[in-house]
C-alpha cells in the first residue's frame, strides 16, 4: 500500500489524506479542511473579523 500525503485541517488540525481534503483558495494561498463543517466555521470566523474592523 502506497503512503498517501497527509495534511492538517486548517481549523481542527485533524490529519487527513490530501486527496480527500476540502479546500478554499484565496489569492495567494490554499487552505485545507477535513470537511465542509470546518470550512463553513472558518468562513464565519473570517466574516466576524471583517465586521470588527
């Protein structure tokens, strides 16, 4: 069995296979998430930060 490249979820830090990650792309970066719930959580936190500025 071939070793798969693993990455950490940007929110919960769970180790997941890179091929299975959900990702969000910005202008200069790619963030990886273990599932849609973590990605949605991150998006909501970003919206809160923008509102506070």
